[in-house]
C-alpha cells in the first residue's frame, strides 16, 4: 500500500510539468529568443561577455555577428583556467563541476563545465521530464512501486584544484534529490564505483532481489549487464528476474543494432523503450510518445540552438541558422549556447528534423564520424539502416561494428572495410556483404555513384569479429562502461588497424 501511495504522489508531481512544456510547444521561437537574450544578459559582465559585447546584443542577428562559433579545442584554454580556480570567465556563477568526456575512444579527455544552473535547470529537469512524458503516456504505470536501475559511468568524482570532475552520470548521482535516490538502484556507493567489472558484480548483488520496474543507461553496456544477470541467475529472460519491469530509458548510441537482442531477453509485448538524447554538454531531446523513433527537442533547458547544414559545414567557419529557419530532412550539425557557459559551441552531433510543429528530431551521427574519403558521404544513419536491412535479409543480429576506408594505392581501388561482431552470425557472410552493399546503394546516392561498375569504390570487405573483440579493445584502453562507445565510422584506418591486430 505504501508503494502505491508513493507511486501516486510522484506521478501527480511529475504530470504537472506537462503544462509548462505546452508553452514552448505553442511558442517555440519566442521561447528560444527570450532564452538567448536571458543567457546573454546574465553573462554580460563575464570575461567572454565583455570581450564579445554582450551588453549591446539585442537580437539573434547581433549575437551571430558578435560571437564566433567554436570547437572544444578553441574553448579549452578558458575551461582550464576555470578548472584552476578562476571564475566569471564564461558564466557568472562559480563552476566547480566538470564532466569528463572523451566522446570516442580517443585518449584525450574533454572537461565540460557544469554550472549549478545547468545541473538544476537542464540535467535534473530533463530527468524529471523523461519520467513526465512516460507517465503522461502511460497513466496506469506502476513505475514507482519499485525501483529504477541506473547504469552510470565507471568513474568516481575526483577532487582537483578545488573543482570536481568525473563522468556526467557520476556528477548527477552525486547531486540527485533524495526522492530520486530513494527510488533508484543500485546504491550511490555502488553506482559511483570506478572499476567496471567489480562494479558489475556489485550491481547484480544489490539488484537481483529488488523489484526493478525500469532501466536507464547506454544500450551496449546495459546489454552486457543484463546478460551477466541471466548467467548468474540461470534464468531464460530478464522478466523471470524482474517480472514488473515496464520501460527502458536509453541513449548514448543508436538503439537499432541492439533492438532484437533486447526483445529476446525482455519478451514482453507491452514493454516500452524510451530514447533520450543527452551529452556532457547538455540534455537536448526526449522521446515524447510511446513506440516513436522521433525525439522532441526540449526548448526550455537553458540551451539556445543553432544549426549548420552539413553540405556547407566548415567547422568554426560555418554559417549557422536559428531554429526558425530549419527544414525537414536536412542533415544539420548542432551548435549550442548554454547555461553552463558554452557559447556557440559545436558539440559534434548531427540531426535531421522529422517535424517542425513541434520540433522533433532524429540523431544521424557525428560530424567527425563519417566516411567521405571518396566523396561517398556515408553517415552513421546510412550505415545502421543498411545493417538493419542486411540483418533482416540474413536473419542475423549485430552486437558491435566499426567501419574504415581502404585507401587507393595506385593499383587497388578504394573501398570500405567493416569489422562486425555478431550476436547471431549470418549463414553466408558473402550474401550478407552483398545485401549490405545493395542497401547502402539504395539509401545513399553518393555511395551508389561511387560504386557504379566499381569505378571508385569496390565492394565492401567484411570481417567477422571473434566474440568479445570490441569489449577487449575497450578494456585495453581503459574505456569500459558509461558513455564510452565504439567509434562507428572513421575517415582513417586507426581503429580498424588496432582491432585487426588483436
């Protein structure tokens, strides 16, 4: 009875937020423009505000003219000064939290400033909104009669120069409200453990006898955890461990390669999957409808959005457009200005709008994670749609993959080299490769043109990876767990060569 009362109270509290969301759904451009001027006015006396004349900015046109677009590398010196203790550089309130992020398996880390405003009005607010959407769409939910299993990063929060840094998930767990911590598993102590494999065992020990009603985490690592739970318990599926499980909130990587595996281990027709789009730099979009593959762009989290058409993308020299000028089905790089002190910052992600009333998006990839060595313009969206089609044709399922170029050497033509770890391998790899190639031709006209009569690109080369190859590779790099992910597409052979050498 007590859990039922708690479920009703929390559900009522979260549903109230829906009325505020309806404001930006009705007046999206007004909300964004007002937000921009508020950010500028709040920061006009900071170092960056004085340098760029924030006090004289009256509208978006002024802002775009006075403030340059920038990458992390450009902004990094200011962040490092802030980490050393200087304040009022790019945001007026003191910043003590920094989200450590690599984004890829590269050794170089980024430290993204997380102000108190960003923590409260973006990340925390978004976590509540994620639940708000789910509860409004599923009024009979029993979500809060049990606990949500959170699978965060494998980093402790370290103190350094009077500031703290660690995985964003660790920072959020450190700052969660009491009611959220009460309804979550594992305990904060286990959730913040640093060593990934020890942490996995500790999570299993703490949760297998709990009433888990929801899951939240990156699909690749959550799948590893769930499979280990099945090994430990000897059960055939996760519902035998947690019969009241009803939803999985996921983000970080494209879910399509993992969808069939999840359906197999969670065989429940009414089970829900809710996608979120967040990063160390901010929380951007949430799936707002059951069974949808589109994400609603959240416009009142203290983030002002701009977009660069990828056909005109030239990093910091690009010309961006505001939300009011975007069109459907155009591939855009995202530029953000945030209440964490990031100004016209390139986050490296690309999206397409599937709707502009309201503004809904789908994630298409990364500005750096594509292959365009031969003019083929292959993006992650193309690769994963083609893999899905090839798997359907061959009854295969994929666990992980990466793709790199085969460079022309005077004798050989160019091509693409794939390393794929299958959950269920195709009976005929040559046929799978043919189906993959045909799907890419159908999806991407540039790829098709380069493949015409093998004039520029030859047929792709597919290697079937040994079981656990990508896990071993990430472990070797100290990149297990959390937001660490396998880079899917690259214009270099760095990742391909490392994997082939294992």
